[in-house]
């Protein structure tokens, strides 16, 4: 009777350890499988600052970090007068 009880207890303990391991592994997999979102960045044509493309001011395919730098870059361009 005593040997059967000990073996039964060991079997229950083994099942508990296996279940605990599987639950922990599942929670680790869920936390590490979160995908990191990358953000496309662009460089300001006036000052060289890198910033997310969604925050940049664009004109004719050229990106600026602010409206002020867009205006400054346009005012510094040489004008063609014929």
C-alpha cells in the first residue's frame, strides 16, 4: 500500500511539473513573439536631421523636419532669371 501511494504521488508531481513547464513556455512565447514595428525615416534636406517619414514635411519628394526648414530651403535656392 505504501509503495503504491509513493508512486502515485510521484506520477502526480511529474504531471504537475510538465503542465507548469508548458504554461511557462507558452507565456514566454507570447511575450517574445510580439512583432517590433519598424518606422521608415527620412533626412531633412535643410539640416540633416533624421525623423519618421510620417512626421516630415514633404514637397516634390524632398523631406524637411519643419515648415520653417522647407521655407528656408526654398528661399536659399538660386532663382533662374532670364
